[in-house]
């Protein structure tokens, strides 16, 4: 592309962005009016040529579709964040109500919920809050959330140490790696590796 062609394309792009910002009732005639009212000398025929040559309608559709998709995605993400926050607050409120009722149960004849209802409400509150925060809610899910990454890391370690030719060094590296993975998952251990 020559310097003149680049300059013409840049000018056409500038006009396109003004055209884009004009909104739904945009037209090349209105764009021409705006440009000439600001002192630019350009013909309507030149604008029509730019529009055709640089695919303004296609670019307009693509830009509009991109902006709409971006806006929709942002709204959906915002809605999910608000919903999760609301559910976490509701779970916390259930927990507070259960806690309050547990305290009230310590004082005889001053309760509205049975102990069973209170325990159930506390359980639901904890699960609701954990779900809203993306945490595990059952013992099995907690075990899976701990064990799965640990197994994955041990498999990766096994593959890495198998590249070491010296058997003793390979065993030592595997033992040290397993201990590091275990400490990372469940905390430090007092035992030394073999």
C-alpha cells in the first residue's frame, strides 16, 4: 500500500468512525452535512465511494454485533455475580438465624424453631453459602477437590522422574516430590522422606 493509499484509508476510517457514532439514524447524507459543517471539503460521492470500497456496512454490522455480544456477556456475568452474592448473603442470613435460634434454645421456653429445624437451617445455610462461593458442599466433593489435584500432580511427577536414568536419584526425587505435593495439599508433615 502506497503512502497516498494509506492516507486515503486513514481518512476513510476516520469518517467511518464518525459514521458509526451517529447511531441508528445514520446516513451518508447526514455524515456529509456534519463534515461540511465542520469545514471539511468532501463530496457525497467520495463518502459513497469510501463506504463501498472499505465495506462500511459490513464493518458496521460486525462492530454492532461485537458490541452487542460484549454487552450481553457483561450483563450475564454481572447477573451471575449478583446472584451468587445474593445467595451467599441468604446462606449467611440462614446461618445467622440458626445461630440466633441455637442461642435462644439455651433459654427455656423461648424458641420458635425446634432443634431439628435449627440444625436443618444451619445445614442449608452452610451449603447455600458454599455453593454461591463455588466451594464443595458434600464430604465426597471435598475429598475429590483435595485428592484429584494431588493425584494429577503425582502422575505428572512420576512422568518427570522417569526421565532420570539413575534409579536411586529417581526414587529420591519421587519421594521428595510426593512429600512436597502432600505438604502443598494438606500441610507440612513431620516425617522425613525415605
